[in-house]
């Protein structure tokens, strides 16, 4: 498969690569407090160049194995990471599905950039990647994620109690999915 390079009116979307380690570290450090309520607890090592390089190596292997597709949302000059999204836990066979996770940097939150990016990303996932189903889950109090997923056409399928350990606490998650439009 040819590595996708998707364009929106305000950004470039592409898979993460080894050359992105410094950009990734800057994004993590700049958004540490902003993203902390929605992520697992992060050790200090997470905010190092070495960990970013390790993550990128693992991400590239996951791409090679058709297991995950971690995208960066970059400014048009491709100098700064504005946000990220990942199609992970790809399962083939009769399922043809994955999970979607995403994070938007504080400076672009509420701008519509994530929706704009995911419209393109989902079209790629349902088209070139050949997926049938994309699942995305959110903490019930995360109104931004709820609104984003609704706007993208995701439908609520249920509630998973104590689903993920987020910020040191087991959090319930609303389960949603989007089926490939035919």
C-alpha cells in the first residue's frame, strides 16, 4: 500500500515517520496538561526524545503488519503537529474493523480541524484500507468527543463500565461505531 498523504484546507495528514521524533516530542510537551485528563498517566520518560523514537519504531512496525495507522495532523508547511489520530487494533477476516483514537493540541481545540481531518481519514480507512467498521469510545463527560463523533455519523452502541485506566482512574466509556457508507 502506498503511504497516504491526505490534504485538508488547513492541514496535511500523513503517517508518522522517524523524522517526526522532534515534532512529536514538542507536541507531547506542549500539550501535557491539556491532554492529561483524557490519557493514561504518563511517566517522565514519555516526554523524552528516546521514547518518541521508540514509539515511532513500534508504530512503523504496526503499519507494516497492518495493525495500526498512526496519523499526524500537520500545519501546511509540515513543521508542527496540530493533532493526531490513529486507526488501531485493525482486525481483518470477517470483521474488517478498527478502533479510532485522536488528540487535538490545545491551540486548535474547538476549531473544527479534527472533524475536517477525520472526514479525510475515515474516507481513506473505508476506501484504500478497505475497513467496514470504525469504533471510537469516549468518557461520558467529554462533550467535545461526543459532539465530534455525532457530527461524523458515529452511532452509540452502548456503555462499557470501568473500561480504561485514564488519569489514574478506571473510567466508563460510551461505545460508538461508524459503518462504511455504501
